[in-house]
């Protein structure tokens, strides 16, 4: 309950960076997609070419811990 309140206040008062999307209750994968789309369109408007590379690293820390043990 305390963690939720701290997170709510941090979002409300803009304590967290606007690019911090992971693990925040009021920010979702859809928000990340919209932000990425905005960056691509902004680049296109400036005449730039844009590439996107995505990695799925959900369980990478578990795998690394097992390999070092």
C-alpha cells in the first residue's frame, strides 16, 4: 500500500523521468509504443531515417545468475 502511494505521488509530481515506463502503474506498453511512434514520426519530419531494434530480456537476469553459479 505504501509503495503504491509513493509511486502515485512520484508520477503526480513528475519525479520519475518521462521515459520511465516499466513498472509504473499508470504507464503501459501502449504508452511505450506511442512514445516510439512519436520519435519515429519526429525523425521523419526532420528528414531522418529511423531504425528500431527491440530485445525481449524478461528473464535475462535469472539466466545470468544461473550461469555464474
